[in-house]
């Protein structure tokens, strides 16, 4: 994968809802993607732990970009299904997600994401997700509201 593609994926990762959550791309490799979220008050639930929905979003989105690294630039990635297991509450300064493609089909890609809480540079695995994704030609995607092809 060339530098231009890596830079594009890092930039593309951070838009829309994931950007509003504060997700940041850290590392991009062939079939892998790493993201980080610096934790703030908006990321926690009533007991002060990272909200499960924040970690689910991170696991899903990061897996999608791991899949995005193994398809051509004309393709887009859509989540078909995902399952996440939470092992312990997450807290600390940050949460890191490491995702990798574990099965690459012609249209269906399966990736796994591991989420770690980071406190004083120590990591603890807090969740793991299995994400099924579909590679779709960008030209086939339509905005239902406008009928226009996705860019």
C-alpha cells in the first residue's frame, strides 16, 4: 500500500459520527488498522466507565477501515453484522482499537477488533468484536434522499 492510500484512509476515517466521537487513526497496514480515542466526559456512562456504544462504534469503524485497506479504491465498505463481547469496564486516559482482516472473500470480509483501555501507558483488553463487512462498488451506492451516486 502506498503513502497516498495510507494518508487517504487516515483522513477518510475521521469524518461524520466517528469524528464527533473523537476517533483518530493511528496506524494503517495491509489488512490492519489501529485507532485511538482520548477519553473525555462525553465518552462515559453513569458510573464513569467508557460507554459500551462508544467502544462498539470504535470496534466497528476500525474494522471497516482494516477491510478498506484490502480492496481497490473504487470500493466502499459496509458493515453487514457484528458481535462484541465486553470483558471488563474501560477507563483511563484513552481507548485503543486494533483491527485486522481475518477472512477475505470476493465481496465479504471478516475482521476482528480488540479494544484496550489505556491507563498510565498500561493496556488492558476490555472488548473484542467480530465484524462482517461487504465490499461494494462506490458507483452502486446511492443516496436514498437524492438518488445521486456516492462519491
